[in-house]
């Protein structure tokens, strides 16, 4: 993924985030390649090596995502809203935006116990 604007018009912080985003994309693509190769190979030892390599790429993707979260406040907010939740993802959005019948309207804030503060969404969607 290249730049969409002239390099001299892009701030250093945006350039660093661009590098982080491209790195995350590359790690996710590598995970997909390894997944396909693991499925396709008939050799059990090669399957084991490829699965190990895929898992390494998964770790790299998680590390890149964490760097992006730490350097993008909006991404941090949205990851806190959606990650490690259960139930319908779109119901969480409805709850956050106040359109899901659950009231609210303000974005969820992390609670003192480290939870996401979005409440129990079980049973909201059949």
C-alpha cells in the first residue's frame, strides 16, 4: 500500500502509523497464506512447520495492532468497545450508538476493573 498524498504533506506521526498499518496488513496476509498451505499440504511434518510459522505471524500481527492502538486514540477507543466481547458485534454498535433499545448513547468507557463497561449483551439478539 503506497502513499495517497505527497510525502512532504504527510506528518511524521502519520508516516509512522502508515508503516504500522502496512506491517499489520503484511502479517495478516502471511497468516492467510500459511493457513492455506497448512490446509493444502499432505506432508504432516511440513503441516506442523507451516502451522508454527502461521502462529508466529499471528503474534507479529497482534504486536503491530497493539502498536497502532497505542498510537491512534480513535482506534484505541473502538478496540476497547469491541474486542473481547461476546454476542452480536452489531448489537454492541447499536448499544454504543443508542439505537439498540438498550439506551445509552455515549461510547462505553473502560471500567475500573478493566472491563469494557458495555454491560451484558446476552439475549439482545436472537
